[in-house]
């Protein structure tokens, strides 16, 4: 009876040892995965790294390889999550700190990335990659958006239109925007073209400028000019902006000042004051307005916006029989943008005015976009 039992035991041990010997070691699998990554086969490399981590969840070389591959694929949030696992095991891991900093930088979160580069530099002061953080520029992005506009009004037929825009921006360096808007409103049609841009003199000091023109319509200003300045100090961003608009029937000058506070990377709140001067037919009127805004970002997937303003107006471009309508209004606004898959997004914005002359005005905008 012992011989069959011994034979079965021997067979079991033989097959167990053979199976063990046939399974490549984590080191060998990691070498294979790194080779695939070097050849540009990111999907193959990621699959191997995942296989290693299923059996060895804390194996640092595989975690680092996975994080790097996700970064190269453009999955920055996934990369950050993988680096975070390494930092749980070793908070002073230089490679994971620098990798996390680069991923946040690629997502346009300059302040967040700086935290990780600074940590890496404190641990290893001579590390060239950490040291050169201020010389690194954020990723250049090209964004193309297009959408539909509708404006229901209690005092006129509903207006309809569309818009397209192309924007290029380089984090903490510069940005430029071209926007064209077509609108059918008050039984008139108009096409407005707007050019704007911004430039960072310093990392936290930004200048904005813009101009627009629509010479053949009363719906938009014939010319419009804007210039502004923003300065970020820790979590606070004071800003001021001046705008001049030259309409057929009137000229508008506006000075807008605001203060925004970002206590967390996902939250931004603020508000301010706007002074507006209206000139028409040798007459001048001044108007005072206040406003508040809130913006919430959920990772890089969803952004939710809300606003409220208390305004006083004396002019509504293109309105017939007369554009001079003096009213006060409570203005509520809100919207969201959602990234469906990397590069693509959809968005919705709305605005509602309740005026003290019993009129109501709404604006709804829905759009789709693509970012390179």
C-alpha cells in the first residue's frame, strides 16, 4: 500500500516543481515588460506588469513600470494612482515623486505638481529632474469645441445660434483662442469673431487681452477690446479686467475686479464687483453689479460650475424697437463639462435672468469638444 502512495506523492512533487520552474520569476517578467515598453508595445507591457502584480502586489519594479507605461499612454490619473501605491510603501521614493509631479503637470495642475517636485528635491537636492522643475513647461494642448445656442425670452421670439472655437494653451506660458458665434435674434442675424490670448510674465502672473469684431450687425459690438491681469498668491487669485464695447447705438466701458480662493485642488470659489458706464446720444449712465462663482472639479473627468449675479443694465444690443431698457435682475448660472473618453468631452451651460420689469431671459449652450 505504501508504494502507490509514495508514487502519487512523487508525481505531485514532480508536477509542482515543474510548474514552478515553468513560471518566470518576477524579475524576468519585469525585464520582458520593460523591453516591450521600450519597443512601444505599451499594451503588452501593461499586461505583463498586471500579471506580476496579481501575485506580487507590492513588487516595486512592476508598480513603477505600470505607472510609467500609464503615463506614456496619456492615462495621467491612472499613473498617479499607481505611483501612489509606491509612495505608500516608500514615501521617499524619488522616481515615484518625480513621476507623480510630471503626471500632475501634464494634467495642467501646476501647483499640485510642484508639491511632489519639491518633496523630491528636499530628499535628493542634487537630482537634476527635480531641480529643473521651474524650467519645465506644461503640456501644450489644442482644444476644438463646437455647439448650439438657444435663448428663450418672455419679450421676444426664441433666439438660436451656434459657435465654434479653437484654443491652444501651454501651461504657465501662453494661450490663444479663436471663437466665432452665429446668432439669429430679434429677427436679425449676426456673426461675431473673437480673438483672445494670455501670457504669463511670471509663473503666477498672467496678462489677458482680447478683441472682437462684427461690423455688419447690431447684435454684437462692432469692436470690443479687453485687457486683464491675474496674480496668484498661495490659494488666492485677485484679478482686474477692463472692457470697451463699441455698439452701433452705444458704447460700454466696464471695470471688473474679483477675488478667487482655491482651498483645495478640486474647489474654486470667488466673487467680485463690476462698474459699467453706458454712453449713448450724449447721455452717460453708470451701473453697479456684483457676482459670485463656484467651480468643482472631480479628478480630470467632471467639472461643475455655478454662479449668481445681481445686475443693473440699461442696454440690450439689437433689441427692437429700442435697445435702451433699464432693469435690475437676479442672474443664476450653472453648467458642467464631462470627459467621456480621453480627448473627448461634452458640456452644458445655462443662465437665467429674472428681471424687475417682469421679463425673463435664458441662455442655454450645449457643446462637444476634442482635445489633443
